[in-house]
C-alpha cells in the first residue's frame, strides 16, 4: 500500500469498484464501524478525503443515521479518521490506514 507524505493511505479507485486494505477485518470494530470505514474509504479515493453526509453513510452501511453517527465517533476516537465539521449538512473526513488504529480509552 502506498502512503503519501501526510501518512494517509492511497486507496485504489477504478470504475465500479474500490480496494480496501485487508487489515480492516482484523480490527476490533463492530460490523457497522467496518462498513462505515469502508464506505469512507470508497468516497475518499486517492485523495484520502471525503464529504458524505450521515444519511448517505447510513444507507451504504444499511444502518440508522444514529448508528452511522456513533460509528463515525468511534472511528474518530480510534484514530482511523479525522472529522472536520463544515456547513451544508456534511462533514469532511480524512481516512487513515488500519495501522493508525489506537485502542480507545475507557472514559468511566
């Protein structure tokens, strides 16, 4: 897998398919979190940045909008993505490769 100078992963993106690194399946994430991560990877393409709204992500992952929001928060906390709030109903995300995963600390 090729990495650019910012450390994010260059995802292959061609026609009607995309490639996601296999290591995502080894991460201790829920199935919804994995699907949301893969959807973001698909939208990010080679630029590693994507701006889909929660409704689009929920539809892609066959989950509720609330579940998509929770998955985004979990992926952010585990350092697989960064999220920047912007106007217009969508956020901007940068997607990082699975080796950026960091176990979330228990907040209790």
